[in-house]
C-alpha cells in the first residue's frame, strides 16, 4: 500500500496535541461560567431532568456541582472540555474542596519541576473532604513523601528512554510498540510510571511532527504488528487528532492491532461522546485498556462510559497498579474486579508499582501481589483474576508472577496445590 500523505488525504490536526493548547498548570477563565447567573437547586434539578447526554449525572455529581460551581449547568458539567477547563491545578483551588493535611500542604508548597497537580472536577467530587488517607485522594493529591527517594528508585525505571528508536516511541518487544501520543492527562496519578514526562510540556512537548516520525518508524519496521497508543492519555486528544493517528496507523499493512491505554472513563467519563464513539467505531478493531484503581471509581458515570464503549464494539480490559494502603487487600480487589466485569471490563493486568522517584509510600512487597492472586484465584470467577506482573527494571518487560501452584514432579506425576492449599497428583503425559 502506498504511503499516505497526511497533508493531502487527512485534515492534519493542530501541531500541538495538548487538547487545551497550553501548559497544564494554566487555569483558563471560563468566561461562560463567569457571566452565568447562580442557579438554584430547583433550576439545577430541572435542567438535570432535561439533560439527555450519553453520560448520566449522578446525585453525587449534581450535589458537588451545586455546592462548588453554582454558576455552571448540568450541561456544562457533562461537557468534557468544561471539565478540562475547570480542572484543579493549584493548592489554592484544591483547598476549596478538601481540608488539606500538613503533608499535602508541604508537598504543594515546594516548587519543583515534577508531576503537576491536575484533577477533573468530576474526580474531585469523588474525593473525601476530610480524610487524607482516602484511597482515591491519595492517588491524585501530592504528599511530602513524594520528595523522599528510596534505594533502587529512578526517573525511568523501565528504561523506556533507552529503548526509544525515535522520540515518542518505545520498541521493547519484537512485535509491538508503545506510541506516546501526548504528555497530557486530565488527572495526574501520583505513582505514574511516566511521571518524568507527563505534564512536563517544556521537556516533553509532543507534536504532530513527532507523531509522523513515530509513524514512519512503524512503516519501515515490518515486525511491528501491534501498536499501543498511550502517553499521557490518548483519549484527551481531540477527535480529529485521534482520527488522524488511527487512520495513519491503520493504513500500515503490517499493523494488525491497535490498542489505546487510558484512564479517561474513570476520571473524565464525560469524554465518551457520540462523536468519539463514531471515531472509534470507524477504526475497528480497536482494544482499550482502562486504568482503574479502586472500586469507588465505579460510579454511574463510569459505568455508562464503559457500557457505551462496549456497545460501540470495543473490547475493554483493565490495568490496575497495586498500591499500599489503597487497594492492597483481597476484599478491595475482589470488589474492583467483580465490579469491572459488571460494566463489561475484563480485569487484565495487576501491576507491581514501578520504582519511580518518591514512590516508596505507594509500593508493596512483591509477595503482597502474589498473595492477592492467591486470594482471588479459585475464590471468584476466573474472568475476575488479572495477571500479576512486575515490569522488570531496565527494560526487561513484564514478568508474570503466580503463587506456587506447581509443587514439583514425583514418580512421573505432577504435584499441584489448589486454591485451598490441598495437594493433588496429576498423571503427566509422556513426552
Ligand atoms: S493516567 Fe496514566 S499516564 Fe496519566 S498520570 Fe495516570 S498513570 Fe500516568
């Protein structure tokens, strides 16, 4: 197939894939909101009844909207651009929603070039105002422990920068590549593996020119059959930008499969619009891996977003990072994984937290991950049990870890331990 000329056959998106075209820490004024009158509860409720968007507005969201954005309407709240424009990016703004603890204030008072603060109003509505230890709050609000470095931590523990043949593309496994589409996310997770680059638009500014270089690399590398679009969060790109990327990549004859890694359905479910669904449908087959952390993320909004994606024919999997004090117990993970199946998301990976700088307060011992799998396997549906993997430092790739079900071989028989700890002999076949 002839190489497609983007300038002739596709509308080339703006050169800057940052959906807001600005630094993540900027706070644009919402002129529409500033001029609007304050709405009464009655008016909010009336407008909510009339609202007919794809993603519902839960009672929790409505209460938060009324309490914190009295000038905005349910339609504003349900507009993903409004969510981005009104995201919380400063400590001053955050303390309108949360009573900040000392470690949180300390972290935000230190100026350093690191992972910025950014939380969508929707995700902020799920945070506990009083409890700094609430799992979801710990995921997105910085604390002073981020400034403490433990042995073995590094800014790029997976060695991605060394396995990058062109900027914005990581080629680690023989047949697949990781395509870093943007450095922007609607909400930044404090334990992010790519915290060295996400939100850092000075050092890691992604451009369409960079996309084209990555696409050219895939075009001249026939061993690549699988492309994972990640970042940053690809679903924060505009529809036209996603369409451009997907069209260019899908036009490469040896690319058999495209996946998108995103946290959008959990932090910005309003992004799942009919126009986005149309774009995704146009580029089937397409797989989406959604980053989920805790069962409290499974709200009516997120449930609707996942169901809409599934209805559009997109197979959905989940990725979860195992985090100390957040989801490192079997009951929490069982609730998360069973809840995901109910909204048509198949739990896919449970990741050991990567040793990025300042991640000591998030990381669990590896044995904890093995214990989690032991507590899940056999105790819930197999579909609710993800693969527990450690991404090997230095670029060794994902290594799956399992409890010791295989106990050895005796007299030609395999000794196996089941989920209850009972031993069984399996008569092995002759080689
Ligand atoms: S959504 Fe993904 S890429 Fe963005 S901050 Fe969270 S973990 Fe990092």
